C-alpha cells in the first residue's frame, strides 16, 4: 500500500507477517503485525521493519479512510495507534479533497532526523484516491485475520 504525498513524497506500508506467527491464542501477541515502512520525504528517505500495528488497528485505519472517502464525519481528526510510530492527521476537509499529514514518531525516523522536528508527508486525496487506499488496505490485510478473539 502506497500513500502518495505532494511533491513526489510517499509512504509505503506493507505487512510482512504476524510478529509471532506461532502464537495464535493471545489477544495481543497473536495480532501484532510485522510491518515494512518505507518513506520518501522532504526530510530524506528511510525504511524500517518493525511491529507497530495490530490487526484491529489496521481495520480501524480502513474504516477511517472509508469514512473520509464517503465524506462522513470521523470519530477523530487523528488516527493514532498503541505504538506511536505512525499517525494520520486530517488537516483540511472539503467535499472534494481531504488534506492529511502522515506523521512519523519515535522509531521510524531515519538516523539523520532532527529529534525535535516533526517528520511527516503531506498528502491531498480526492474520493477516487481514498477509495483506492481503502481497496489496497483491504488487500493488504486479507491474509492476516484477527486471531484469538474470545
């Protein structure tokens, strides 16, 4: 899944596997996803592989983008996760366009990043773009169902 930003910036988010594929009976450990995050930004380019999203958080991300694509009010203007490595922030919303900041915190910053500077990719999406994001996120999570739900 690639989030294209303005000025040829991009964020690529891919599921590699479950962090613990052998653990299937624990609500959290069974559902952490090992993710690849590749960033091309005005601050530089970097790539990490880390477990920073749960299956249910990725499902929440899909729902959030679906609401944006249908111009429905979201529960929050920010989409944050248990691990604070990645955040999506709705900056401006019109019927025609949604302006987002994809923000990187803590671990995903490249080694040359300034510690006290916000690192982000700015993106502007129309309905077609948002529908494509939803489609690609659904394809990404298709082989990784939530496990160990009681």
